[in-house]
């Protein structure tokens, strides 16, 4: 451990930056930059001592450990030992993009509401899980259901969902049907908070004010009573110092921010011209790497400022902003260099301010008082073109130093806004006004209660109390690299006669593969028997039963298409997942001759535009995935003479995913979800499949044989 003073406090210990805890309930973090995307977590092997840009062979200076502020030793402990130890209530901002009818300035008429809002509490379910249940229960499309933020499975979460009134069954559309709607939600296992209500608009992602947390820190190093005393001392210190608005762990993945910088250096070398690096897989992937770079260097700027003893003071030349404000930061007010009265802005005169003016300037008392009261904060850079503003003096020098030290040989001025858009982020946050700590003897620890606005990270605050970086591995895949181009071996027999094109758009079912053409009939019989047995376990899946099956040959040996006459797109995914879970838990495949059981959620003509149009309605799981469950890959296999341009399709899918779900993260090796596309002579069969890595790529044989966690696919 390294000890350095921060703002004159007792020397805090510095620990390696490897945060991986829960944040704002999975909500995309806000900052003052349109280019600041959420969740650019990057997975790659990087040297622990220094990251190196592969092609340019430029050594990247290791990042410094993130300092602590209170100067007091933490209480240790464990976060999220149980789901009930992490409770979060989402505070939806129902006025973000529209005015709710009860606030529209007139007496609300319930028949005017186009969406039913219901606040639900659940445990052990992700946001996506809730959407699936609501879609099935109310017979609506999953993408019609609105929500503001994403929540973790390993927690007790309360959040609001919107349901489209016009698509609800008739018994739930009437003006007085909201009570019945709530009863239906209770029957599905949710707790309904308050009364359901009508609103004019669908609830949109990011439309929230923040989250209220109740978090138990269990198994503390001290007895609960002693831990409470120590934690309150730390809280008292943070009331005076504020706390550091560091970016949290999901921005960087398991390999941390050092890797983000190494990959971004390579991206920029290939993008700005004259660089020696290779162009990565796609412009979209570049953006993920570069936004992780912004987060890592912002953390480095903030940590450097803390070590310089300037976290608790303003510099003349700082750009300042109120905490949590989305408005553009302004220049700090300074006292007149000539000793006159009244506050001015550095550089506000037409002639500009000289270096001597700046050296002599002091921060105006008005801003000094506002900073001390937590009403404004200095801001740090989100490096890029435009939007960064122009600090002066020591603030500008520190920003330049951070860039030069960690991006050697790379000119910031050479970066275009189309490559990386810059911005700023508040560096110092006040302790929440409702912050409370109390003893929790049953958990051998303490409990925290507080509210954070959108954009701040719960673990960045709680690390001060734990006294070390929080490593809260949930067993979920945060890695993210690039969409796969589907390089898995094609087991098709090129000598097999081509089948007639299978062009029935919207058909749902399975793609069944077996070892050889000779096994097809037996494999099909085993598969149907298995599906019948699984279907019998859940009446809601009865649409996939018996006579509704139709078999189509593909012209590829050992590969059959099993159509279902009437089934929702989610149902084959649920059946396949159950079969794979059974194979994993028992070590025996329920259909031994079936190699892969790939669900099929839609079919369309084999063209880029048709595939994108069909996928748009299937990608909602990525849009509603919790942190750690939002990595994905593309599996593309093409057979026959009519094919799609692979590169154009994969790039187009990347753009579609970015538009629908900016937080989704591609991963070649350990993706949580896969977008699967099989092309057979003019027809594309599509699905978006969760649990891809854990379920061994939906391979029943591998799942049954698995004794350890799956290797990279």
C-alpha cells in the first residue's frame, strides 16, 4: 500500500483500481458528453506492468492507484452477500420527455392515458426477466414495454414499467381496469407498489432521476457497533471533503482501465491518419474503446488532482458546474488581479488574460463559498474533440500532462469530433443529503441508506467505507471485444442437393443439428420427445406441442429446421434454455443425438435491410440487460449460392445495436448473448439467444459433458 496526503488529511491508502461492483442499478451513467457511451468494458490480456500498443510498440504508462479521501482506515466487509443485502428503488423522471396527464394543468381524464404505469418489486430477476413475464401475461410484444433503467438479478429491485394500453387485452383497457392489471402482476409473483396509473407516453430508457439504495455491508472486520462508529467518522470526513466521482468498474471490464488505454491508443493510431496502428474491426468498436479511454483518463485526472492536494480547492482557470447538472460548465469567477472589487471570469475580456494575470488571480469569494457548500465543483476532461471547453493555468496543465503521459505520441488536436467527441464531468460530489448508516447485527455489519442521482456510482462512494477497492464478482460476463463473423466450422455436406428456399417470414422454431444425415430421423424423434416433456412442465408453452411441428430439410446433411405453427418468439428460446440447463445439471443430454438446439425467432429474405428490420423487434433483451449480461457476439453462417455481404451485415448490426442499446458490449469469446443468423439460399433464420457462453453455444453435447465453466467459444 502507498500512502500520500490528500488535501492535508491523514494519508489515505491507495489500492489497485479494479472496481467491479453494482452501480446505479444498471442505469447508463450520465455525463456532459454525447459521445460518453455507457459500459465500454474491454477484455484482452494486458501486461500488469505496462500496456503496449501492438503495432506501434509504444509503452503506455501504467495508471496510478485511485486514492481515498477520508484518511481513515475502512471497515472491510462484503457487499451483496445475499440479494436482500442490496435493495434499490428506481426514481423515474416522469417529466423528462413529456408531461404526465395528472401534471398537465387540467383535471386528468383516465381515458386519455395511452400507457399503464405499474411499479413492481422483485428479487432474483433481471429487468429483461420481468419484461418477458409481463409480455406473456398481458399478450403484448416485449418491445412495447417501457422501463427507465436496468437492474441486477442479485438484488431486490423496485422499478416502474409501462404497458401499451391499445395492445392490452380488452379487460385491461377500460378506465377502471388498473386495479385488475395490478392483481394480474401480483399473480405473476411481483409486489405492486402504489396504484397503477395512466400516462401519455411510454417510459423510455434513461428517463429517471436516480436510485435510492439500502445496502448491507456484511462481515465487517470490526464488530457491528465498532464498524458503525468508524463508518460515521468516515461519513463526517466526507461531509467536509465531498467524494470522488470516479467512473465505476463496468466501464473497463475485468482487465481494468489499463487495457482500455492500450486498445484506444491502437484505435486512434489507425483512425487519425499517419498512425502506425491497424484499423480495428469496425468504427463502432472503436467508439467503445475510445469511450472507455475517456473514463480511464478522467479517473486518472481526478486521482492526480487528489494527490496534488487540489481536490478540496478550486484553481483559477477551472471550469465549474453544479453537481449532477447537464448544463455546460462555466469558467470559475476570479477576483480582479488589480485588487479591485467584483468578480470576473478569467479570459473574459476581448484581449484575453495574460499568464501573469492568471498567476496573480484568485478565485472569487462567491465561487469559493459555493464550492465549500457543495453547490459547484470543478470538472475534469472527457478527452476528445469539441465539448471540453478551455480551462486555464494549472487545470489546463494537469489535463495536458495526463494526456501526454498516457497517450504518448498522440496529438489530441489531430482528433476529429467524428472520431471522439469530448466533454466534461463533475469531479467532486457532496455526500447525499439523506445519507444514513446504522448497525446490522444479523449480517455482522452495517447498513447504508442514500439516494444518488443518475450518473453517480454507488461503489465509488462505498469504497471509502470499505477502505479498499470493491471486487464484487457476480459471475457475469463483462468482457467485450468484437462481434464474431461466424468462423465456426461448417459441418454441411456441400454435395447434398439444395433444398427449396424456406421463405416463410416470421416462422418460429428450432435449427437442429446432428452428427450425420443418417442420424436425422432418430435425432428428430428424440428432439420432439424432449420438447414435449419440457412443454408439459409449463402450460404457457403449450403452443409448441405435437401437431404444430413441421419439419423442413435444409439441403445440409445433419441440419433440419423444425417449425412451430403458433409460438411467440420467446418460447423456443425458453424451451432450449431449459433443455441445456437440464444437460448441465444432470450431465446427460435429454436428446443424445442432437448436437445443437438453436432457437429460431424469425425468418426473412437474405438481405441486409430485411435482416435488420427483423432483428429490430428481437433485440430488446440487449436493451434491457443488466450490467454484466449485456455482452454479445454475432454468429453468421451462410450456405448456398444466395448470400449476404458479411462485413456489411455485421457492421450494420453493430450500428443497430448501438442505436437500440448503447450500453451493449460485443465480445468474441465469452458473450452473454448471441445474435445468430443462418442463411439458406435466400432465407435468413434469426434469433437473439441469452446465456450463450454459459450454455456452451446452445450445444447439448458440450453442456452434458461440461464439468467446469465453458472455455471461450
